C-alpha cells in the first residue's frame, strides 16, 4: 500500500502543480511598491492636472485598491472612477479644476501575487496664476490617514503565517510518517502488537491531522482579517475572497482542509485496504495542495519570466521542510506519549525500524531543503552585501543561524543515537539481549534519543517563525530594483516596464536636470501614440517651446524621421504617428527646448514587434524561461546538479543500510 499511495500522490500533485503554475496570469516580484506617478512627487504644475496615475512595481487587485486626493486643509477631494489601464497602473480622473495649493495623494493596494497590502503617498503642487508657489505644507495628520506600512514584520502577521506553516507541516509530515515509517515498521512486530500499533498510529494521525487542519484554518482566518482591516474593515472580506487571487487560494485551502479531514475520518473508521489506499492518497494530495496554495501567493509565485522554476523551488523547499518538521513533531512530541503500552523488546524493535525509515525521509528532505533554499536565494539576491544590508538578508541569516544547531542535533540523532538504537533492535531480534542490564541500557538509550528528537522538533518549529517573518519582507532583489529606480528619477516613472506584459513601451531617462519619460503605445509597426511626460529635479520644468522625437533604425533601407508633440496637458506632450515602419530595435531621441534654457536630448532604445503580434501568451511562455543569466545561471545549474547528486547518494546510502540490516 505504501508504494501505491506515494506514487499516486506524487503523480497527482505534480500534474496539479504544473497546471496551476502554467495557468496563473499575474506577474510580480514582491510587494506593490510605488515606482512612479503623474504628477511626479513634489512636481510643480502650472495648471490643474486632468488625471492622477500611479505606476507600481507589481500587479494589484483592482477590487480592493484605492486612491484618494487631499488638500492643505486635510479635506478629501472627490476623484473620478479609479481605473487600471494595466495590472500595475492606477489612474483616476480629476473632475474639478484644482486651485493653487499643495495636494496629497494617498493610495492603498493589495498585491495580486503574494497577498500583501501596501500603501504610499506623495505630494504635488499647483502653482498660482503667475507661477507663484503657494505657502504652507501638506497636513501632518495625513500621514496617519496614509497608514504607510513598515518593512518590519508585525507580530500578528508573523503569528498568522506561522500557524499556517506549522499546521501544513504537521499535516504533510503526519501523512509521510504514517505511510512511510509507522505502518511499515509495524511489520517487525507480532500480528497482535503490529495490529495494535497500526490502530494506534491511525488514532495519532487523526488527532494530529485534526489539530493541524485547525491551525491552518485559524491562521488563514487571521490572515484574512488582517488584510480586510488594512483595506478598510471587515466589510472588505467578501471582495477579498471573491475578487482577489489571495482570497481565491485561501478558499481553495479551506476546501482542501475539509477533504483532508474527511479522508482522516475514513482512515480511522474503515478497514478495507482499497478504501484505505484511496483515503491515504486523498490525504497526501490535499496536504501537498495546502502547501501549493501558499507557494502560489509567495514571492516566487508570480506569473512572470521564470516563475515556473522559482515557484517549483519554493514548493520543494516548503514540502521538504514540512515532511521533515512534521514527521519530527510526530516522532518527538506525539508518538512517545501514545506508546506506553508497547514496552520492552517490541518497543525497541518498532523504534529501531521506524527511525531507520524516518532517517531516509529526513536525509532526502534536508538535501532537497538545502538545494532549493540556495536556488531560491540566487533568485532573490543580486549581491552578497544584500545579506547584511537588507532586512530580508538579515532575516535569512537568522534563519540559517537557527538551522545550524537543528542540523547538528539531526545529525547526532541520525548517525549516532539512531544507529545505536537500530543495532539494539537487531540484537533483540536475534536473541542476543538477555540480561536486565542490557535491557536497562537500551531503555536509557531510547529515552535519550526521544529527548534529543524532542529538542530537534522544538527547534524546527522555531525555524518556522523565521520563515513567517521572511514571507512578509521585501526580497532583496526587488528592494534593490525599486531603490535603483528611485535613485535614477526620484519618484517619477523610471525604468523600462516589460513591453511583452504591458502592451506598450514606457521608460524614463534623466538629462540636463529633466526627467523625460517616453511612452509608446502599442509599440508596434504602424500607427503609435507617442507621449512625453516631463519632470524636473529642481522644481519647475519651465516653459517648453518644443518637444520633438527623432526616429532612427540601423537598417540601411529605413530613413530617419521626426515627429513634433504638441502640449496635451500639464508637462505632457502627445502625438500619433506612423514613424515606426519595421519591427526590431529603434533609437528614439527626445529633444526638449525651453525658453532661456539649452536644449536637452536623450535617446531611448525600444524593441518593436510586428503589428498584431500576440502578447497575451507571452506571460505563459515566459514562465518557462530560465530565470538566471551569466554567473548566476552557472551557480544555479551547479547547485541543482550537486543537489541531485547529494540527494541520490544519500538515498542510495540509506537504502544500502536497509539491505545490510
């Protein structure tokens, strides 16, 4: 039964995982952090803006995202209907003309991918009729309205995430221990003792599995309440569950828990081998499904380039940790309390055989855990110094520091104490233990092993706390990308957004004290809309006399051309043109002429696709793209190869030990 259950479970979960990952639409890196806005932060406008737009670092949920506008008296000014031109852009019209003054924009959004709530605010200025700067400042109390989140994890968030992780680990680890260790180990006992032990194992699995499901349910409910509170109150619960990716996966998790509980009840009550096999398989699939619902809303769970590989690594990491930690909880904290009626030689025989089987599970799990952890770290870090210069890096170092004594105790149990118990079990099975002194020594050895396994289990549970912290932090890679974007252009829209995902080209450069943002929509051969947005590092942009684009392509048969963009709003110049005549890379030079200032020019290089080229499927194909290049790619391949070799070697060594004994 064991082999059939594990095989069916693995095949089912792998198929479900590939289906879910390849069908996920959103793409993202981490929290939805503001990359830019129009008007730009602290921009001084000659006239009232017609609309306000915000560009974020990742996709957000439209149903629960908000934007507000406040004046100097801390009075809210109504905005038009909030729309989302792209999955990372929020836009709201300004219906009424704004008078001269200082205005504050406050936004709040829920990440499509990792389910984190994020918020932000920025200020812009509308100048007087003669260009005078209004006096005063933005009201300080608006910072309380903004409720900007800190990058420091909250205790309640950590507790909620920890409950979900612990419950998931106990559920998956209990299944693995029962199917892979406890039931097979019962075969070394007499028919009567083996039968009692299997019934006892079913009872333990029912109790621990029910407690695990309750922990996951409570943690998920707490996560839902926290998100609703951040988005305006419990009235947001329905929208979160119905309209957000986080809510959809949360519902799926609860359904899986209910099915798992039903499977546990069948396992406990039904004795038919065929029905039991089906129930155990269902429990295994549901346990791994609960883990999958967490990986799909993790930092790695976006639908962007390489997401299949990063999400796979995250799921493997979570699975390996759950099997190891969950089985430890059963061995160290649950089973010893239930085995009091199994004393003497039978208890030693069972302990030796079950621990030997658990050692195989532990060695393979730890090998996968380390390999997937290093792979994920390569995806989340871009430089060594981020380990000690970012909050995410410091949290990871803390996790590794806790892992060291955990691995040391695990090695002591697996390679010394556990091996001695196995030898004692073989001596008992061979009739070589007769004296009471030998039996007393074996009992002391068993008690020592039980105590060290309990310590190992408690340390493992503590490690899950650091994991709960890590899942709330901005990954080092995303933090570095956002910082770099802000350094290049303040809070203006800076950096190239992926054309294949957005359907247009958007990039901003700095030149001569100006921030010049160019948008080409849809960035295809034929007619495009060209828009230049201007910002200044020093305050006012000044009077713009000319905004011109010059088009050049390296192909010999393509002539250069120009396009002048008339003023179409505050510091915005827009025009339609058919200047892009072929696909490929185009150099577009923007020239800005201002009164009493030198001309400013900057060149953008943009990739152009053929007209009508499909973009909707780009996200799916990008998911399979290898997420590394250069030295990082070499390191990632080496890590995966070494991990496979070590895992296969460890499994082979453990299986050889089985045959020897």
